[in-house]
C-alpha cells in the first residue's frame, strides 16, 4: 500500500473538500472486461465517458463528516416479541461492533489517525420472485423450506424498501464517508425469468413495477390453490401455516400483485451474476427447449406425492440431475395433476447475452454507470466478469462463479481464473489493492462440471481461488453471498499475506439484511475493513390491515421470521455481523 501511504495526506484533504460539497466520485466507475486470451482491459469510448460522468455519489452529507448509524443494526433491529405461534416483530436491541484481530493486531489510537478510503453497500440474494412461474417447485416444501416461503409474493416491495434505506443513509456508519456505490452479489432473480429481470432492474434504477404475470387481473398460484401445504392468506381454509398462527389477511394477494414504485438507488450500482440468474431453477443447465416452453405455458404443478418429492430433492441436493432430465420426466409423469394458468411469454428464461443487454439498456441506467459494470466488450466476448475502479489505488473485481453445466454450487473456468491472475498481478505492479466480488463463497465452489460451451476446459473450485487470492498482496477482501448466512472468515498465507472473506445473508430469508463495508487506512501499518448490517426502511411493527407498499414491505420481514422450517442461524455470530476487520498493509 505504498501509494496509499504516499498520498494519504493529500487524499484526506481532497476527500474532506469533496465530502463537504457532496461531490465524492469514483475514479472511473466503468466496467473493464477482458476478452479471453488477452491481457489488457477492453472498453468502448461511449461507455467510458458515460461511466465517468454518472459514477458520482448524489448523497450530500452535512459537513463535517460524522459516523451515521441511523437505520443500521448499530441502532436497533427487528426482534420478535415474547410469545408463541406467529410472533410479531418490534424494535430490539442493537448489535455491537466486534473488533477482529485474527490477521493483525488492532493498535491503540488508530481512530484518530484513520483515513477513509472507500465505503459501499453490498446487496445479495434479493431473489425477486415471480411466484406464479410454472417452473417453480413449491411442492417440495415438505422436503426443504427454501422451495416455497410465505413471504415470497412480497419480494418486490421488500427490495424497494431496502433501496429506500440505502437512499436515506447520509454517510458511512464509522468514518462518515459518503457511500460510493452498491454492489449486488448475485441471485438478483429467482427463476431465471425475464419478468424477474425487468423487476430487478427497475427496483435498482427506478420505475414502476407490477409484480404479476399471467392473468393481469388476478393472482394464479399456490396461495389461492386451496391446498393446505401453503398459506392461503385470503381464505378461511385452515392451512398448515394458519395452524401455526399465520393470520388471514383479506385482500393480500390483490395487494401483492399491485403496482409498486421504486425511486431507484441514488448511488451508482454494480451487478454480479448468481446461479438463480443463470440457471433454470438455480440448478439446471440452460438451453433446454422443454423448460423454456413449460415456463411460458399454461400448466403448473402445485402438489406432488411425498415419496416423489423426496427422490427429486435428493437428486437436486447431490447435483445428480444437472441437465434436469429427471425433473423433466417427473413433470411429464404428473400431467394429470397440472393445473391451468394463464400463459405468459414474459416468463421465458433469459440468456447470458440478454442479461448483459438488459443491464446495458440506457432505460435502466439509473444513477449509473451504464451497464452496471458490464460493457459491450463483455457482450462481444460472452463473459460476465469485469473490473472497476472503487477509489484511488483500489479496484473491484466481479467474478462469474456460476457453472453453465448445471448445479447450484459454482466454480471458475481456466480462462477466467487466468484472467483473475493477470488482473491481480497488474494490481501488484501498479501498487493497487483489490476487493473481489462473487456470488458463491469459497466453500460453495465445489462443482467442477464441464461448461458445455467450453469442452475440455477445466473448472476450478474454491480452494484454488483462495490460493490464488492469497498469493497476491493486493487482495483485501472477497465479498460474496449464496449461503444466505452472515459469515466472516480470515484467510492467511505462511508468508504473511492475508485477506478477509465476507459472506452476507440474503434479503429473502430473515433477518433480510444488507451490509455496508468501509475501507480505512489506520496509518500504523494496518488497514481496517468495517462491516455494518442494515435492514430495509420498512417499520418493524406491522399492521395486517395496512396493505400499502410500505405495509407490505414490513409484512415481508415478519412473514419471513415466522416461515415454517426457516433456519434461525442465518444472522451469524457477533463476529460475523458488525465488525472491524484488521489486516496488515501489503
């Protein structure tokens, strides 16, 4: 970090001035995509110009800078009230900040010496769900709670409320620095459906969203099926969830498919791809015409014999059906149980190229940059990984860890691994530091199945990626999601190189959190990464009669807390939540 050290004083003076005027900007704010087999970044002039002009924080915190903790879990967080059955939420005690010295000792007096280098927000696993999509496997609820959740029909207002929370933050919780950008680390959508992709881009960049598909006038899905397996909110039926205390809320489904308005983030935002964005069902290899036709068609399976469900889920868990052949055979065998729904071409799966084009569409530019990290070079090369500048001497690297061969776990192809190695070596030469972003965690990169589009190319798992990151001093952190659980892991090499792996919980399962990450130079031979968890802006208290957009966002959180079978350990330990992560300068 010699360059950071040499410019520290000038940078501090410049940042203080820019912060006072509300004009802190990213150095470039554009995505540099390497073409396979090359060693230089490729961009186009138009993207570069637009990226630089709009990658500016629009937030204008009051001067002088001061820590801003309102709306974070350092202030309060949703906590269940005493009782049994369906438990209501309210304001609860804050989570403290834990100093972690696993990789370097925290030295006294660093608070007074500290210089803020960057501050940003991580979203992950938003899982914006088209709950009426025919390819959903809700009928596996008896086998896994993640197959269907009672809160899923409210994922769009819940995500909009998270955007509103970020827009309300007036600075970073520790340094008071303006926030530079938001990064989503994958599973932005749930069913690889064009409907969901459109909703996601409008949530992030602003717009009107009608979270409905099929019949434009009514909901058609498992929640008005009269099946006891699912919560039937509008009905008097004593379904399985009502037997656990879930309420009857008349008008719920009509409200759930009503138009929602998103203000869009007032910060630049970047996108990373996840397995639910790339693969049908989040686990099957794409490109099968049967799945594409079934997705847009007029039949939906809502119930399945338990023995068949157990068999299907075992295959999914072990990755034994990557092409979906067994799943396809099951759907064909259940033809008599299929229920009619309104066909909708909007539910079609999107391809990687369509994913890129949608991000590059100026209609979804929002606060920028155009492409949200992706560039025309990505489109030409058929890649979904890139680099971007975070701040002086600090770059971000977004990886594509999904495996087109199928399975919900991930890996990297040799081409991308070598690109990452070249990127890290270039950062070393330039005395720059790196934060790596991906969807999968190091432990969930165990799927080495071949990419059908690159026959013969090896796939590389989490252990190899860890070894590569640990071999290069520029790496400060690897930020990811996928596990739906908060976990922070130190990684160190024998020669003293070290970095932190920061894995953040999802925004579909309780406690529905996002994370603010700050990077600061302590001017004592160490750097601190501060992590602070935030909730959506929706109130903790709910009112079953309030079916406004805000009321639905609050219900989204409370329903997720009460979901039957939901894990209770997803918030992690105190060491995985609000932290100061200390490491040595490279």
